[in-house]
């Protein structure tokens, strides 16, 4: 789950991470009032969407830039009127873009230096890692590709926690000394507390800035949270903006299904994330293009399977479906019942290949064979992939 920048500022304030004051607005009038409340003529207005590259983006109405620097409240209101309700296209949104429903008005900080700071979960070391760079304000992927030596990594022991010497190492690597180093250490310490307390899997500040006055501030922020831990954080769940998400993924989450839409035309319904990845790979290997990742989990019900089919078929690009089930906890007859119920209700007309193996496989196959559905049965994964790719080509 992700949140907007203005919501990130609320968390920063709660955990003592210094950041310029910001106020969210949903209309031009609210934006003008927010600018008056903040005061001064050093303001910034930012489109609130879950995507990077907003400053270089372009709205589909022709207005350029999702980040501007108004000098007066009236100008802030005028800029907001050209952004709110419009679709912003950036290098991260793709051609479809993202609809801007809100903007944030904030104090504009004078910048002497821009740094990069992030805390992530590192699977390799099974620990949090702090990533920093002197190249703030740039795409970190570009820095990693062109000047990887400028990226600093500090792994944090999951039991010992963040240590003072690790903070000193990071400050020195970023060429911060004296009071700036102390401010940086306090900021990172509080940011790490936030990361752990809120079960984040990512907190990124780009840029982290040093002002001419010597202050160290978090200017921009991006958050990601561990979905599996959200039950512990109802206050964060309330921050979820489903308008920023794929409607199919939102619907899937209601049934505890793991769904990610892709660009292909062969849909997958699989139990287990690893098997789902393997299924997508072999579809590609056989000359097809997967339309989604869909893991129904190890204990899916008939209702969940039926819901999964409805979500799959809501994608107009889908021209065939491959069901690949290995029954361990999941029983093949339950999958078969869900397939039959969904196919009957939705009047399925596209090719459907089913590969079942494991618990109650004989019963599952019998249910499908005795139905009047035109289901193509497969004996193994490679056979299934070849059959669905061929069926889609000849349909």
C-alpha cells in the first residue's frame, strides 16, 4: 500500500522528521486558502498522485508540470484549477496517466544541497538497509546505472537496531559535519523508528535537502507499507486512496486474492506465488504473453475462485485463461467447482486450459469432464502452456 506525499508529511510530523509545512487541497479555493494559511511568497504546489517525475510531467489538457512555485495565494488557486480534475502523465504513469484529485501547498525551501535517503527491506540480508547518496533530486535508478559508487548502503541488524556509529558513517559519506551531521543523525533515527513502527517496506526521501541556513529537511517522500501488517495499523489503512490503484487489484483485495494486471492476453489463475511466476515464465517461453499475476492462495474457496474469474474477464485484453493448480492445502475439486460456477455464470466463450494436480485431483477432473464446458485438459505445466498459446492463436 502507498500513500500520498501530504499523508507522508503527517507521519513525519508524528515521528519528529523535519519537513516543510504542507496543506492538502481538493479545489482551487482550498488551495488559495491553504497558501494564505502558510503565508509568505516562497510556496510550492504539487499534484498528489502515486507516481514520480511529477515536475517533468504533462497534463492531458496541455498544462505542463505537476510541480509549480506560486508567488501569491491567487496564483496558487489558479495553478490548482489547471491541475485538479486533470490527468497527469509522467515517465512512471505510462500513457494512461493518473487523475489528480488533490494538490498540496507547502513552504518552498531554499536548497544548497540535495541528497538521497531511503530505508528498505533487503531480502538478501533479511534486514533493513539505509540507502543514501550525494546525488539527490535525480532518479536513483539512473545514479545506480551510471555512477553506482555514489550509492551508500548501511545494513541495520534487525535485533540490535540502528547504532550511533552507523549514523556517523552515513553522515560522513554524505559530507555532513558539525550541526548538520547532528541534525541528519536525529532525522535518520526518527525515520527508522517510523519505518519499524509502521511496518514499512520502503521510505524514500528524494531529495533530502540542506538549506543555506544549515537545516536538514525531508523535502519529498514516498512510502510503501507491508500489506500483511496493515491489520495492525487501521489509521494507515484509512489513508488508502483506491482511485490511485488498478480497479481490478482493488476488487481482488476484497477477496484476499493477490492480483497484478499485466499487458498480455493469456490470463493465469494459480495457487502459490512461486507457481504463478513459473506459469507466467512458461507462457512467455511458449510464445504467449501473460495478462496477469493471480495467486488464489492455498486455501481459496469456491467463491474466491469465482471472483478471480470475474476479475480476469474484466480485462478486455484477455483472450484465453490458463488455470494451474497444485493441490496441497488447496483441493482440486474446490477449484473445479469454482471454475464451473464462474464459467456458467459468465458464459465463458474464450479458450480455457486447466491443469490440476494434487489433493482430490481425480474428483476435480471428473467434475470438469462431466460438465458441458469446452475445457481443455492438460497433464503438466509445459503441456498446459503450449495448449493455451495454441488455442489463443487459433481462436
